[in-house]
């Protein structure tokens, strides 16, 4: 599901695009009427309507980039489930073999001697942290295969502990855990990349969105339409609620025209926030 910030950006842009499309003629005609007396011989009146259309397209393009970046991030997070489940299972298998091996050794040699044989740092069977279990498994395989390692020869009830045989059985599980750990680490790096891409898309949207708002609001004011400028800014700062209420119905009366222009230093203002 898209984040709340992504949804707010989508709602703000959709509201702005719909408002500009609905009032495009009114804004353009008002601005052109007031600008026409200023046009000198050989000059052409700026095409205000076309300018507003380009602003709408601009907002739409930036909105599409936000939606796409957000969806890529969601898909990557969903794809992380399989590797994480494999990591859990691989961790539990190595942990199970370590606990079983130490239990057999303790039954043959006693708990103290079994501890010396395994020589593991930290609790065995008391942690579910994959990296700790992986290190314990790797250390055990290496230690049991050292040429200088000599296992006690005692048997209890015909049961003996074979370090080499134990290492042979443990190693495939350890290798599986190592692969699973690296797969999850890779997925996390991919997710981090999608987060960075999403944040970049949001930042670019915010800057261009504010620029488009300022442009449209300025044209409303030039055309002598402060009420439209007010409604445009209000609709952006208060996107339509999910219930479908019109945010303009409860809006206060328009202030003077000068207060309609967004602050030039409002760089930290989020779309949809006053």
C-alpha cells in the first residue's frame, strides 16, 4: 500500500489538475484581457491557456513519476518475503544441529567437556539472530576439521561423538544459511535503492508542484480573480477528503490578493499542508 505521504501528493496533484482544467478558460480569459492593453506593436499576447495546459501536464508527469517510484518500492518490499522466510528456516536448521550436537556430546562427555569441544561464544539455541548462528556454525565446522583437533574417544552406551562426521552434516546447512543471509542482504540493498529513488521523485515533485501552483495562482491574480487564486491554493493545501466533501464549501472568505501568492521561502511546506 502506498505511504501516506505518497497518497497526500497524489491527492494534492489530482485536485490541482482537476481545478485548473475546470477553470482554465476563466483564468486565461481574465489574464489575457488585463494583459492585452500592455501588448505593443509587433508583439503577441502570451497564450495563457496554453501555459495552463502545460502546467497541468507538468504536474501530471511528476505525479506519474511519484506513483511509479512508489509502486517499484512496494513491489521490491513484497519480493523480500521469500528470501526472509528462507533465512529463518536456514537459521533454525543450523541452530537445531548445533543444539543436537552439543546435547549428544554432553551425554557422552558431560556438559563441561561438551562446552570445551564446541568452544562457541555466546548461547547456542538461545539466539535467533542469523549472523550469530552463521558464525557459530562456520566456527564449529572449521574447528572440528582442524588437523590438531583431537576428540575424546569415550563412548557411553555405545554412543560416541564424531566431530568430523558432525562437521560433514553441519556444513551444508551452514552454506545454505550463508546463501540465505547474502540473499536477504542483497534484497535490503535493492529496497534501499528504491527508497532513494522514491525520495528523489518526491523531492522533484514537491519543487515542481510548488512552481506550478505559484504560476497558476499568479495568473489568477493577474486576471483579477483572487477568489480563484484562493480556491486553488486552498484546494491544494486541503485535498478532498475520502468522503467526497468539497473543501471549498467550508473555506473562509478570500483575503486580499497579495496574500494569495505562496511564500517564496516555503520550501519545506509539504503539498497538502498549510
